[in-house]
């Protein structure tokens, strides 16, 4: 199984500031034949199912604000939230869909300072 | 708009088998190159992928559950079913039905559609 490890476990950021979450996979999720990283990011607000934010490591899902961005390749990835808003308070998960089991990171809780 | 809705018992006894159904509306489980499956979330913890299946494709399971889990696509009813046997308290969780695309040709990759989830408690 590919193990996904996120850091930090929790993050407290002031409104309008930047939040940065890291995700590391125990093996590469990059497929050279199509030049894609099989990595997604999700946001889960309290009482809600997860919501897809980013796929292919850096492609923003339709309707997701452009303050959310994803970067990285192979085993190291980052989710950046620029200019944090109150509605961004949530737990964020990375997931690899390179192979089964399609494992998730343990989650990073983002709160407002 | 595609919607997923989970249904099943909220309380199951230890050692019994859990059966959940996910009804799909606004689209067919036979169209596109999607995997249809289940993800769960134990109270206060993270997400655990259970397994998924593709129409005319393979079925994949989490090895940690493999001997106890079955995911089945009922194309006549446009439903996805989950069976999990030999339940213990550790199976108490919120169970989500979800759609995933992971091929290089996916218009949107990852798990882009989720049900609201159903809470299952394993207790005598």
C-alpha cells in the first residue's frame, strides 16, 4: 500500500494569510507515460462529505476558488490556500489514486487564529 | 446533476453482516470510465477507502478488509451495494458512497461525487 503522510496535523492561520499543507507519499504516484501525478486534495467541512478541490496534483476542480492551488510531483505535494477565508475552516485530505487501495492522508485541520 | 444516496441499517450487531445500498440518480453507473465504491470515516478520524468497482471492469478492495468486503454494481437498479461481514465495533463509522475516475483520460480525476453518508453503529 502507498502510505500518505500529511503535515502538519493542524494549522492555525489568520484571516487573509496563507496556509500551506504538505503531503508525502511512500512511493511515487507519477506516471511517466502520461506525465500525470495521481494525487487529489479534498476539503471536508463539519457535517459534510469531502469535496474535491484539486486533481492531477495541480488541476483545480470547477467552481473551486483560485486561492486554492496544488503543486508538487512524484512523492512530495503541497496544497496552498492564499488569503484564508472564514469558510476555509475545514479538514483537508490528500489522496493517491495511482493504485488500489486508494489511500488518504490522515488529514490536516485548518483553523482561524 | 449526479447524486448518490446511501441507505441501510443504522445499527448492526457484532459478528453480523452489514448491507448498504447506494442509489444513483442523474446518471448511469454504466456510462463513462468510473469506479463506484465506498469510503468510510470512523468517529473523529480520517477517511478509509473500502473498495470500488467499474462497470465491465475490475473490483478493488482494501487489503485490510478484503476477506470481509464485497462491492457490487446492480446495473438494473443503478445501485452500488456494500456487504461487510464479521462486524466488530471497529466498523462503526460514517459510510460514504462515491464515484472515482483514475484513468489518464478522465475529464475530472479523483473522487468527484460523494453521497452524504450513512452512520452505522456496531453494537449489541
